[in-house]
């Protein structure tokens, strides 16, 4: 795989020779749309305001692709292009401009390129997020926008020189496969298929986490050790999120049956309140339990378990507890309809 990635370095130089300042400025911003935090916000908006099944579908695609992608990164350990001889990666996309406003924002959001290269995380997220949007909603403009972003964002990673074509193709193929496989499951009338998919996603994440512990090297170079430790923490974090989705599904199907519809300004209140609750619970739990940064070889398991608990509680609050208020939101402005 490393030799295959190395063989594409001349293509990256060809791309870098085609750069111009205006396009680079634009792509440095567009690439942020493939951030994992933004994916969660978009999927939660769908879950809260438009379609419960649609939101669960998007979240399941995103979490499954992220878990499998993280495991592949740890198993294969494919270096970034600049460690394979490519010397012209865009400094902002690479995360090297710490003093620039955009560089700080990108590093905070996850736009900066770090860790192992294959598969591309931004490609996994963008194809999964915008591809599932296009697959779920029948609105023509949603479909066009979803397809354009699912293609354009991975291209920005090539243009900016932070991924090879191998990384992009691998990430796109994995996410597209999940988009197509899971769509009929979540659009089915029955509950069993959805329940099975949610449980399987959580079990798969747990198995991948266990496998990474089982295959954990005795020692690694400093940079690779940090990457592996971060991967363990990420899988723990995903485990908490996938468990929360199954809890949310059961709560709604058995007791809640919440209403997604409301007048536009009530929807905005739902979104703002939900985002604050999810972020607040996650932050408070991490602080109370002593979440450590940076993630190291020594603290990866403790930090991972804390991240798992924080994500579990935050997502349960956002997907199972916060919707208990939606009956009230649906009455605002005199609009109430089941979704």
C-alpha cells in the first residue's frame, strides 16, 4: 500500500502546479465542510427537525465509516504525502499556520491534516454525510448539492496536497458502500432491521477496538505512537456514540414518539438548545472525570473510556432526553404534526 501511495506523488505535483491563489483560498475553506464535528451537527439537525430515521441513517453511516476508517489507518499506517516525498502541501490545510486565523480555526475543527493518511477522513465524512443526504431526501436540489459536495470536498484534499488519490478512492468507496447498503435498511417500515443495524454498528465498533488492542505493537516511533493512541481514543469515543443511537431508537419507539415538525423559529431554538446540551454535557463530563490531553501511549485507555462515557451521555441527552421537549416546540405557532 505504501508503494502504491508513493506512485501517486507525481500526480500531486501536477495538481500543485495547477494551483492559483483564489482557488486555494476557496478550497481551504470548502475543505472544512468535511469536518467530523460539522457532520454530527448536520445529522442531528436532520434528526431533530426533519426525519428521525434519516438522522439515524446519517449518523450510522458516519460512525460506521469513521470506525472502519480509523481501524484501517491503524492497521496499515500509511504516511501522509509529505512523508512520502511530496513537499508542496498547502500549509493551511496541512495545519502548519498556527498564527493565522484560518489555520487556528481549521486545527480547532479538525481541518488540519494529522495522523496516518489512508483512508482520508474528510472523504469518509463528506461522502457519508452529503451522500446520505442525497440518498435520503427526494428534493432535487438536496440531491444535487449532496452529490456536488460529496465529490468536491474529497477533491479539495487532493488539490491541497494532504492526501493521495489512494486515500481518496479508498475513503469514497467505503462510505459510498455504507450509504447504499444502509439506505434500504433505514427506509424499511419495520423496526427490526433498524434495530439490528444500530446494534451491529455498536458491536462492530467494539470488535474493532478490541482488535486494535490485540494487535497493539510493543513499541512505535514517537509520532506513530501518538497516532495509535489517538486511534484507540477515537474508537472508544465512537463506541459511546453508537451505543447512544441504539438507546435513542428504543426510547422513541417504545415511549417517546416525538414530533419533528415545528415553525421555523422553533426549529432554530431546538437546534441551538440541542447543540448546547450535547456540547455542554460532553465538556462537563470530560472535566469531571479528568479527561487528559494530549493523548499519549500511557493515558490512551483512561482517556478513551472517559471519551466513551462523555459521548454516550452527551448523545443520549441530545437524541433521547432533549426530544422530550419537542411536543412543546411543535405547539409553538399553532403547528403540530407527526413526522
